[in-house]
């Protein structure tokens, strides 16, 4: 029964990555651009999480304590989470990019 419910939900709710609807991606891109211009977001997420936490976690990977206690996989999972968020931001920016920007990229040979 539980599988039937889950399968039904999957059929009704498409993954956002499956959507090529430009209105959807433009809306997400606009929201992301609003966040990127917000100083609190920059401090908390861009600097605090995507940069400082990532660097701190990379440093932890070499820590004898982390290695000896078997916590490396936890640190790696944290790095993967950071990478996924950054990847999602880039994906939204690329999918929400106006067509004219792609034309400009082609003309400039990018």
C-alpha cells in the first residue's frame, strides 16, 4: 500500500530537474538572484557555508582524531552536501538564463 502511495506521488509530482519550462526556471533564477544580492544570505550561505565550512571540512579530513574515530565519512557527506547546494545554484542559473544570454555566449565563442 505504501508503495502505491509513493508511486502515485511520483507520477503526480515531477522532479524539477525534469522540467524544461522556462517560466519555472526563470522564477527560480530570479529568486536565486534576489538571494545572491542579500548581504545576510552572502554571509551565512555563500561565505559561511559554501566557503568557510567547506575549507574547515577539508582540513578535518586530515585530522588524526577524525581518521581514528572513523568520522571521515561524516565529513565527506558534509562536503557532498555543500557541493550539491552549489551545484543546484549553478543549475538554476543555467536553466534560468535568458536565451539571449546563450546567443551572446555563442557569439563570444564560449
